[in-house]
């Protein structure tokens, strides 16, 4: 699977040396894997010393997108680089490579020469010291995490939270969660977490319910803010939020 992913993703023809490095195997093992894929029906052109090209991949069903749909996907994946999450950006590139591999030749060429590009330079982002993959997995598994958190007033607290989702912006990464210490919704800047570990509380299957309730509270808050701004002659009014930022 790693070899197929590399053949789909890398510009062809791909040398055996590059493929071996991408898949972290020896060249001898690579040649055996190429032979295995060919025996399984994957059409791979090329040979040792010339490079390899994946020309037909029966593992992927044919797909079709309009040119605008393809450009939209390319633009969305390209924008992931601005979020400062390399694992997420790489996952997007790998997924896009698999999509392109299923397109007819003309549409695949259009995707490779898309006219819409993400050009906004990434802003300075605070360095994240904790394992974002662990945080993502905790959201998926609906398991609590314990954190050591330094807030904007430089106060340090130990907390157990139920992570509900991640929110990316050009400047920071936030996690929305239910804080067991404060007994309420809170948003935390991941870069302010000094420690992140697995907790012992499972909240499955409550994540969807908790997240929907949070979204409903936020919508009510935004509606109240809009009403306050409309009623005020002196500028935007301030309405205390239901989900506070720590």
C-alpha cells in the first residue's frame, strides 16, 4: 500500500532509489514488491535504472469531476500548508494523489496544471510542543485528555478535558472541549499546552451531542451579538460568550 501510494503521488517516472526511500525498504525488497503488484494486476511501466510509472491501478475505481470541482479540491488541499500541521497537509496531498490516479487522462492533466493556487504566505504561528496526533485520536476515540495549560495571564493549571474538535486558523490551532475542571465549554490554544496525556474518561457516544450543543450555544451567542450591534449607536456591543477561551 505504501508503494502504491508513492507511485500515485510522486512525479513519474519514479526511480527505484526514490521509491525505496519513500517506502523505507531495500531496493531488493522494492523489486519484489513491484513484481507482486504486477502479478496482482497493477500495470506498472518501467524497469530498474529507468524509473517506474503507474499507468493502471485496479485498486481504485474510475471517478470523474468537473474541471471546477477538480480545481476546488486542488485549492483546498494546497491551503492545508498554511495551517502548520504537516501531517494533515501530507494526508491531503496523498488523498489528492489517489483521486488524480482515478481520473481519466485529460482530467488528470487538468488537475496537474490547475490555475487556482493557494498563494497566501503562512503567518508566524506559535510552536506546538504537544502531540497533535494524540489530540486528534482522542477526539476520534471520544476519550478525555489531561493537560497542563498556561493561559494568557500566564496562570498554569492542570485539567482533564473532553476534546470535541479542532479548529484551525491562519495563526493558531484551537481545541474545543468540555473542561471537567470548570464544568463548561472551553477553547484552548494548543500551543499553550505544556503537557498532553491520555485521560481515563470515555465520553462515547456523547461527542456529537456535546458538539451540537456547543454549536447551538455559539449560534445563539452570535445572534445576540448581531442584535446588540444593530441596537447600539456607539459600536459593537459585547455579549459574554458561552464558550470561553482559556
